[in-house]
C-alpha cells in the first residue's frame, strides 16, 4: 500500500521552485527564506487529535494581538505542554489520561500562528508572551513538557526570568547551524541562502543566530532547572547529537534515549509517556 504524502501542497511547490528562485534572484530568495523561517506550515490535524479537543475545556488569550486558543484537561496541579514548530497542543493527546490519572491537570495552547490560533507568522518572543499569559491566568505549573521548538521557547523564557522548576524537552533542537540546516533541507535551499539569512539576523536583531538557540539560553538561565531530555536515535529532523550537546552544557540534565520513534511518533510512545509522568512525580 502506497504511503500517503502528508506534506502540504504549498511546501511541495516551494521545494520545487526555490532552487530556481535562487538562480534567478539570490536576493529575493533570501527574503523569501526569511519570511518562511517565521511562518509555520499548518498540517492537516488527524481525527484522533480532534477527539482530544472534544473533552477539553477551551479558553483563549490575547498574545501579540492574536487570539491564542488554550486547552485544559482534568484537575489538580498543572502540567503545561508546549508543542513544536508547525505543531499543536493536541499532539500531546496521549499524555492527557496518564497525567490526569496521576492527579495532574494538563494545560496546553496552540502557539500564535499555529493550530486553532490566529496569525501567520510568529517567533520565540510571542511564544514567551503566551507562556507568561498562561502563568498569569492559571498559575505556575509544577512541570512543563515541551516538544521540539517548544523546548527552545521554554528555555528562552526561563533565561528571561520565567520561573521554570521542572522541564522535559522532547526532540528539541539546540545547535544553531543544524537548525538552519533543517530549514535549508526542507525547501532545497543552498549555502548562499544560509549566509544571507545569518546576515539578516545580525542586521535585524544585532546578535548572531546562535544567540537565539538553546545552547545559548541554557548558559544564561537565571535559576537552575530540573531538566530531562528525551531524544530518539533515529530522529531525522533533529539529530540526537543536539540533545547530547545540551547535556554537555548542562551536566545535571538527564538524557533518555529511544530508538525507532523518530521526531513526532515519540509523543505517542507509552514508555516515553510513562517516563515523563514518573519524572513529573519525582
């Protein structure tokens, strides 16, 4: 049976056309890449995730002028889940019942420009604002479980003073060069685009791209965090050496390795979920 291609049509068109744009107009190609870098693609939501929405209490927050949809499941001390780039809160659907059964309330949100929230573009600063608004409305969580980009957003916020006591980062990127590599590969871009993008970041923000990565955030935390890293040996989107690099920078972090789960299926694995619940309870 032929495997269904879930890649959005727009992304497939971009992959085909971007190398041609680079040859025709390198300057325009860099501008386009920069715009794409801050624009998450919206993937079709599986029906099983839709089901998780049906038994959630839903509320919304204003973040950077955008309506951000939030979800709460269960009662008790709060565990906050933070999805990755182009993700959704309901990607943590398999975590909900185990955490509820352990006595925890689960709260999540669709980041700005993600899921059921408003917007087309977003960045770390808007995710930080969303996290702070959650804290203001719901209180401080006993733990945060984050996936991919979400882990970087939490560490960025912690560096800026958000009080995070316990964090589980799943499949989270760390190394600046490899983060850019992922985007270059995604749209078939060349090294010329990398150079132009890195120059744009320095010109616009006054700092190199590496200053906006977990490798930088972890070295400038305002308070210690009880940190567990969960990463798969076969993650093709975020290589496990990124988790290893973060552990070197933060030796107290615990690294849990898995195999054969990749970048997103890891969020559905019962063993991973139980390890996370146990870490939250510890």
